[in-house]
């Protein structure tokens, strides 16, 4: 490298410079859910990637050179061509709000199915449906706060008569629909034509509750045929698909067949869980699987997953997961955070980047809290500006900001538990299910996983089949 060597970099297509309160320095992708934050000294370097600024590499430290090389390798920046400049939408914008990357947004509480296990009681439209004006109020607030991505769910989001108007309104604000959540009945060829016409390259997550059991769980004859047809259509068009499966006592034996069928239809990932004892399912105790029954079923299935060649990325309700992109088995229960980091480590990192908004406009940490006794205690963005909800003291922000150290102080018996650095208190949504007034309560599932020997049994099984 000569002393006169200069380089000019520019942000890669799709990347823009953004900032929020407390997090003023970031690069964000405009068409994917990706945000990279920078320290102040790094910001000086990335800000020079405007296509015009000449960067004298002989004046940079080794660390600064390595940063540029890393950003180029990650596709955030590229060498600039002659005369290139940033597009106006790539230039820096600051939003006077706390950062949120994505909103999981229930745009209706209505549904065209009668699912037996619906935790938000969509068959009875317990959450109602926001008006168009209310939807636009919420969407406008998302845009003001610099939220670029929404995932549309319900109920059944496509059941809204103004669904395509909503999709256009999202796009017109420079936002993306990162995921659609659907039962599949309305995902026809005409529907996919409309998506493609708008160049909205969203993923779709379908509900599928087990081969031979789906119609019964969904309360509609032909539901299984409809969702399988929708998955096939998406696969043929190259649209990424994901699947969520809810097990009950009747369907627990269908895991292997269902996983392999989903893989054959090109499904990227699948999560399998237990029905929640709330909403429609609240009084149907004869269909519940106990925690122990569910985990025994997982232990029985896991060897088959590897025998079948790990057909897709799989999550088994926090007990086990295997990400085909990264490789290697893991478990959501196992956080494994060093004790010296408890003071900074969040109870839930997910809620820092994402939030859930119910059909009523309630802002919640996650969707699983809908229909629970605690739901109405959270702030409502149709009554309070979202900027204020994300910035002022509220139950929502309390949960967002809880550290593991807060949990340990609240639960002194956990400080001496041998599993404290692995468990770290578990999931807040599960904890408040049984303790709606105690947001730092222990997660009983995480406790049982570690203290009742389930982790040891899972690890022993994985070792016996050469996967650990």
C-alpha cells in the first residue's frame, strides 16, 4: 500500500444511515430486518462512505482498516464508482423515539376459522377489529418512530376487506412487510399474483397442527388440504415459508410425519409448541398435554429428526432447536450468560428490537400475552402516542428494560441455584401466565427443564446419537 493510496466507499444498495434516541448511530437495511449500530468513533468512519469522501488508508489505524474491511465483507459498504453519491433515502435520518426494528401487528381479531385452541378467541372476535382510521393512526406512529418492518397477523390478516389497501399503505411509507401470518385458506394464486405485482417479497408463516389432525384443531373441514395447497404454491414461486404447529393430546404422535411433510413442501423452519391454557382452550383441559408429556414426546422424536437428515430448521418449544444455517443443536432455555454480565444483560433481548400491537392497540412485549389477565395493564397506542410509550415509564418499558440482575434481586433463592447462569430466569411471557402481577416471577418451564433433570436427559440423548 502506497502513501498516496486513497479509497472511496459508498453504502451498498438497500442500506441507509439512521439514528434513534439513545442509539443515534446505525445503518439499516431498507428491505430486510437488519440494523447495525456503531459507537461514536465508528460512526465517523461509516459516515465517510458517501461515495465522495476520499479515505486515506495510510492515516488509519489497524482497527479502523479492519472495520472497513469487515463492513465490506458483510455487504454494508462497497467501493464507490466514479461520480457515485448516496441516494436521498440512504442519507442520515434521526427519529426522536426509542428504537424498534419490527412490529408484530394484529390488524384484526377476526378469523375465517374456528380454531379450538385460539388464545385470543378469534372465533368470537374477542379482540374486535380496528377501523381503517385506527390502522392508519397506528401505521403513522410506526413510521414516525422509524420502524421499518411490520409482520401482519390477526386473527387472519387477509380476512380484512381492505387488506391490499393496507399493504399499499405500508409500502407507500417506505416500510416492508417482513412476514405474513396466515392459516392459508386465502393464499390462492390470485393472492400471490397481487404480492408479486407489488414486488412485496414477504415470507409467510402458516399454521399447521399435524397430519390428520389439522381440520379438527382448526374447526373447519378442508383446512389441511387448503394449507398444504398454499405451501405448495409458495414453494413453486420461491416464496419463503415457515410453519407453526400446536400440539395437543390427540396430535402429539404426528411430529415426525408433519416435519417431513413440511420439509418436502420447501418449508424453511418449523416451530412446535404446546397449546396455551387461555382463550378458546382455557376450559378444554382434557386436550392439554402436560409439560412432562410434551417433553417426553420431544425426546422420543429428536433421534428421528437426525435420522431423517435434519430436514428443516426446527424449534421444539424452547426444549430443543436446530438451526440448519448455523448447525448444532441448542435450546432456548439455555441462555448461558456469565454472571459478571447480569448487570447489563437483558431478561429478553427480543423485546428490545420488536414489539407486539394487538387489534385493540395495546402495546405488549409479545403476542402470547394477548388474552391473558395482564393484557389490559399495558399502554394503548390509540390513547397514548407511541413515542411516549417507548420513552416514558410504563409496564411495557419495565419489561423491556429488566436485567437479569433485577430478576436475581427479586428472587434471592435463584442466586444460589447451580443453573442460574444457564437459566437466567426464563421467559417473561411464561412467568406472567401464572403470576400476572409479578413480572419478575420465575418461569416454571425453565425451572423444570434444569432442576427436574430434563436438560441432562436431552444432553444424554444427543450424546448417544453423536450430536453433542
